[in-house]
C-alpha cells in the first residue's frame, strides 16, 4: 500500500511539473512586466481552450499531490 501511494505521488509530481511547463507565460519581457499586471487585474484575456484545460488540470493535480503527500506522510509515521 505504501509503495503504491509513493508511486502515485511521484506520478502526480511529474504530471504537475509537466502541466506547469506546458502553460504559456502571462507576460513576456520587460514590457509584459510593466503592463502585464493591469491586463491580469482587469481580466482582458480570458482563458479558453487548451489554456483553460491546462489551468484546471493544474489545480486538480495540485490538490491530488497535496492530499497524497498528507496520506503518504501519515503512513510513513506509523
């Protein structure tokens, strides 16, 4: 059981890293650093298609990783 949970934890962490790296940046370069905050604050660009899917997948993988890490730490302490 413990080994299976650890394998799942590694898979979730690799998946989370891959999904974060697949997402494109919110702003690029110095001009994006200056004006990027205003665009993000007022929400001119909504996530659609693949960006929305990757965003939701990131949240799901992060929650799964968090819960699995709590479960694995509980079993390791016993």
